[in-house]
């Protein structure tokens, strides 16, 4: 089941202090901050990929697979009740994750 665009728009509005962008991928959505994927929206739920520096803050979020075959993420819907905490975690994830690899040019 794919996520609705309205859900993605609502998440971006809720986390508005962040300059999040969204891109539809694999029938679901990826949320980007500073060019880095910081979260996924799958089945209309927010999923955050924990980093070493955010793992302790995400303990309240149950682990799971946002889609079959995915690596472990945390269902972060509970953080939306405290958007400031979610914003802080997403900022830290953006800083801790490696920048995207440059795309190779086609010859």
C-alpha cells in the first residue's frame, strides 16, 4: 500500500522548521534534509533510520521494516507528538549520515 501525498505534506508541515524535501521512490516516499535521506514515509507512517548518535533517543520508537527487504528503521509516529524532538533527531541524522555519492555521468 503506497503512502498518500497528503501524509507527506502533513509531515513536512509538522516538521516545518526543517527544509525537508520529499521524493517518491519505490511506491513510497523518502524525506531529504540537506540532500541526505533522513526518513521514509511508508504505509502513511514515518520511519527513521537510526544513527549511532540518535539510537538512544529513538528507543521509544518501535523497530521494524518499513517495506519488505528493508533494513531496520524505527517507526517514529510517536515523535510527531513532540515535533521539536523529532526535528532535533532529524538534524542530527542529517549530520551523521554520509553525503550522497556523486552521480556518474553517462558517456
